[in-house]
C-alpha cells in the first residue's frame, strides 16, 4: 500500500473511531488496523528520509555557492 493510501485509510479509521458508534470489538479491530498502518507509514517515511539524506550527502562537494555579481 502506498503511503498516501495508508494515510487516507488511517484518517478514515480515526474518523470512524471518533464517532464512537462501533461495538467494542469492532473499535478494537479498527484501532489495531490503525496502529499497523501508522507503523507502516512511519517506516516508509523513515526510508524516504534516509534516501533524501543519502542524496544530500552524495551531492556535498558537487554543489558550490558562487557570489552573485550585480554589476
């Protein structure tokens, strides 16, 4: 599941639980599903952050700042 789908499903679960209309067993099942989705999303975000950090690290030295000449 893509992170966007996981976050959308997590929002849906949260809204359903906040309404407070479910039987306890169903609420617990949804809560468990939400925790699993949150964990999956965190793992995916951590992996994305690592990829970005690697790109930045690889680019160090390749990018240099040059003075801006207005004349």
